[in-house]
């Protein structure tokens, strides 16, 4: 009988349930609750479901006691870089290693493979026609990226304010937080995985949460910074863009941006290759594969791997709360800078540009452009701004990639 009870007790001690009763087990319960909330938002509210759903499920898995050791575990090892002639180690560094099912798949995040492949797929689904037809809207896409650098400065300043509770963010972490303002999930993940991997789960979840909340966050900012008259401005129908222009565009953008910012080559190169594949029209099967099958495969791998980094010890800390606050500031400032850039362009063109389209300069495609269009329709049901807003919207994709390249060039 004693042996029977010993077996029962041994089984219980090795079960995940027992993990909730050890020291710190309550933190796992909190993270499981957060994961369930994110699953609810993804499934019921449809907040960025394609990525939020796998992120939330990965978070759920890794926070079940003892399960994380099987599917995602990480450690460190010392790598020898140089040895002298007499066998003395002269240079070495510590490297983080990952094991388990999703641990091995996580190397696609660590090495920047998944984000770049997603950009390849995005390129195959993007029409740069509105941007080519109205090239000056490229400036609005650039204006929106100012929010990234303003938040970067703010994140560094927080640690210098003398408050004991505020963590001190270095330039690498500040870069990863600032890139949230670009409203581009893959870019945020790439920058963070290179500069501040310990904050990857927090920044990825913040970035995609605010992208899903574009229809909630942007309208009040747009209305605050524009007048009723400005919101009602009608723009001229954009010209027809030739196939030759669409083919030449990705080639020219690659040459110019990569020559200026070589570190942006992985993102810009993949984005423009995907677009060239689409616009060339000679490989329709590859275009279809990139825009559908490969996109979904990479998205679920990326989402689950990022979710698996959100264990209780990593996620439940003061820094996470600050990242959420700084994230909304980054996104709001980026939107405001885009609108202010639109107002300046409106003045320069003597009222030919609706300043609202500047809000679409963030990289949330096509959600930001739809928000601008809806705001225009509210003022005048006949005002069609969607195509005009798509110009700065796709410019924002290029702008966020260039901004990421600048940050990586400076701090990687």
C-alpha cells in the first residue's frame, strides 16, 4: 500500500500541476492568464490573429510548468575566438544556445531569417503603384519614422531621471523599443533579436497589439491635428503607372537604399525581390507561393517561437510595463509626425494634399490607409482617399526598414 501511495506522490511531483506550488509558480498562472487573454483577442476580436494566435499559444505552452524544458530551453556556452601559439585563449565570447522543438526553430528568429522571409512575402503582395504615381508621398512615409527616433531618445532619458524604480535602457534596448513606432512587426522582431533578445517577447507582443489597435489609436490623433476643412480635401485621381515603372522601382530602391544603408540590405533586399517577382509577371507560381503558402508557414513559426520566449521570469518585470507605455508613445508620435508632415505638404501644394494621408506613413499596411479613408468619408461620403493613403503607407514599409538598418548600423 505504501508503495502505491509513493507512486502516486511521485507521479504528482513530476506533473505540471505540482509546478504551480513551487516558489514563483504563481507567476506561471499569471502568464497563462495573459496567454488566454491574447487568444481571446485573436480569436474573438480578430486582433492580428495570424500572428497573435501562435504567439499566445507559444506563451501558453512555455509557461506550463516543466513543459518549457521540453519545447524551449536556453543556456549559454563559451565560444573560443582565438588561441595563441602556446595554447592560451586570447579571445572568447559567451553565446546563448537554444534546445527543444521550438528552441531549434527559434534560430530562425535569432539569425533574422523569419522576418526577412516575411518581407519577401510582403513584397509579393504589395502594390507600389500609388507611391510611384505620387512620389512626394515618400516624404510622408519618412516623416512618420521620426517617432522611432523620438521614442529612442525618450527610452534612454528614462534611465537618467534618477528614479530608483525606472530601469536604465541602453542604446540597444532603446532602439528596439523605438522601432515599435514603425508599426512593422517583422522589423521590430528583427531589430530586437539582434540588439535586445531578452526583450523580444515583450516588444513583439506590444508591436502587434498596437498594430491591431490602429483603428482605435489613430482617429483621435488625426482629428486633434487637423481641421474639418482639411479632412474634407479631395485629391486628384492618381495617374496610371506603367508596368515598366513598377519593374524598375524595386531595382532602383534596392540600389539607392542599400548603397546608403548597407545594414538595411536583408529587409529591403527581400522586400524588393518579392515585389520584383510579382511585377515581372514571369513567375506567377512563385508569386502565389510567396503571397500565400510561404507567408503562412513562416508566420506561424515566427509567432510560436516569439511566444515561447515569454516565460514568467522574462515577461513579468517593470521593463515590460514601460515598454507598453513607450510603445503607445512611439506609435502615437509616429502618427502625429506623419499628419504634421501632411499638413506641411498641404500648405506647400496650396491645399492639394489632404494632410490625413500622412497618418498612413506608419507601416501598418493596409490598416492605416483604411483608417484615413474612413475619416475622409466621415467628412464627405464622396471623398475617396484609400489609393492616396496607400502611397505613404507602402512608403512606411520602406521607411521602417531603412530606420531599422540605421539602428543596426549604429548599435549592432
